[in-house]
């Protein structure tokens, strides 16, 4: 019982951040909800493997990324039977927002979605979620140097994209 209560409490603390990270990976709010839920379920089933004294957020973000990779591989196998994701992005999209902040956020998120997967993951973890380089490297199972170079390239690409959109 204590493990479940502790797990629930820790999950509740990181849930908004986990969902944001899932959205950065999936590029779609509904898929982000599904991915967040799948990651939480997998983490719950594996809660006995969580090492007390380590960061719960890093652990569950890594699980989320693993679930995403598995999902992406599965979708790749089915892709020849489906329309490309870009086709769905054009349907019902209204770029006008009620406030300048919402417009800026939407523009930034759209630009971020245009980054390559490797850069988008690093940008989401470090710049949006506030993980350190070492933690991001652990979540992504990449060397810190790789994370650092992807972040530099991702920042530059994001700034260029935002400059083009303005």
C-alpha cells in the first residue's frame, strides 16, 4: 500500500511535465494523452524496479521515451496504409489566437514541432522541462556531449524557424 500511495503522489507531482514531454514527442495532444497514460501504466507495473533515492521524474520520463520509441516503430510498420501526419495538421487549424501570448506560444510550439526528433527531445527536456544535461542524457540514453551538441543545434534551428515565422 505504501508503494502505491508514494507512486501516486510522485506521479501526480510530475504529471503536467510528463504530459508536456509526451506532447513534444508526439506533436499531438490526443497522442500525448495516450502516451502519458501508457507511460504511467508501464511505470506502475514496474514500480518495484524504481530505486528509492533516485529521481522519479527522470525514471518516468525515460519510460515515456521508451514507450514512444516502441509506438513510433509500430506506426512505421503500419505507415504504408495511412495518410502522412502532415495531412491531418492542415485540417481545422486556426492560427489566430485571442492574445499575443497565445500567438507567441503557438508559433514557438509550431516551430519546435519542425525540429528533427533528436533535437526536439533535447530541447523539450532541457529548455522546457528544466532537466540538467546529465539527467537529459540519462533519460535519452545518450552521452552528455551528444545531448549538448543536439541542444546547440536545436536552439539555433528553433531561433531560425522563429525568425522566419515573424
